[in-house]
C-alpha cells in the first residue's frame, strides 16, 4: 500500500514485529526546510513541533494534519497517528534529527514536526454565545504580549486552569506559532483565541455578558490574595516590559497586583498569569 506523499519512506510503517520491506532504491528526496513556501509558509498552515503539541492536534482535530516528519525513535510513540495517516492517505516521512532541526528551525522539536491547518480566531459574538451559563468563567485579554515562549506558557496555564478564551485586540499580530505550541504542551488546542473589535466596544460586550475587567499591574493595585474576585472575570495582561496601555488600565473595573518580597521588580507576564489564574480558580 503506497500513499500520496512518500508515506512509507525507508519501509517504516506502523506495524508489528514482522519483517520490514527494503529501502526504496534511488536518491532520497530532499526534506523541505523551515522556510519552504509549499507548506509552512502558507498562511493556512502551521509548522508544528513537539510531541504533546502534535498529540493534542491528533486528539481534537486529526483532519487538520497535512504532513508528518519524525525520527525513527518516535515511531513507537506515534503508532496510532501513523496508522491513521496510512488509512487517510496523509503523508508521513521518517527523517534524521538534523532534518527536523531544519524543518522546525529549532532543536526543540522532540523528534516530530508536522504541518497542520491553522484555527482561525472566533469572533467575540460567537465566543460569548458559546459560553456556559451559570458557571464561573475566566478569560485573558492580552495587550501587547508578543514573545512566543511567553504566549506558549500562558496557553499552558490557561488550559490547566480552564480559561474560556484568549482575547486578542483587533490589530494584534499574535498567533499560534510552532514555538508557542511546543511550550504550551497541548494547551494551544484547548483554549480558543478570540478576535475583538475596538477596545471600548469589546469591553462593553464583555460587561453586557456579566464580566468584570481587571487590569493586572505591577504596583498600585489591590492585593490579589485579599481581593474578592467575580465569577465572570477578564484579566487584562500587559506586554512584556512596558506593561499594558495606560488608557486600557484606566478603563478596567479594578486593578490587581501580586504582592511579593520586593527582591525583584515583578514576575514576567507568563508567570504572573499563572498566579492570577490560580487565585481565580481557588475563589471562583
């Protein structure tokens, strides 16, 4: 059985302990690089890497998987996925570690790289309609966050604490990247992204839906651990370094700060997000 895209390279299909067919003769086809336009550069696709990131896509939306590259050592961990690829005629290819380094543009690929379809952010209206009624809900409004590793860590914490959505400003360029998805360890598939309109309109929509907006500030806010947190809450998280826009902070319903020893100025945005979410989870 052969597939549409070299799906059984070097005779390594997901199979039992029986004999394997010999390697195909002839020169080996070149492996695309991280900058190849055919797949990863497509706006509709994302070059994903990391074992848990790919497991999460396979569990929630396997139909989004377009191509898979893996090392031989990863075959046992990915047998169900590879069997699905054979059945669905989705190409996969066993390659060397260095090939994956080039494909991912990173050495942190954990032995697997895949091209998958992106998920477009929801509109605010669609997201609000889908929220559960009568249950506590938390969301994160990210104002200027741009570092993919911080974004990935935020997604991981958001998934862990059951955040209902990541709210992105209308002009934000923040999107799921391979690095963010790997750091999120599957969290990128659990928490929907939501594209807002104008900030004042978005705030009004959120308040009409019963949310309170809390600006998270380094100093001058109410003590997070002493504050009463509402059941529907949006934490507004500022950018790494300069923090959030002052006008946005002024427009929020409250300001919250994490008290500390003073030995360092503050936590970074990803660490602070985890603390804020843990406190909401405890009190919600």
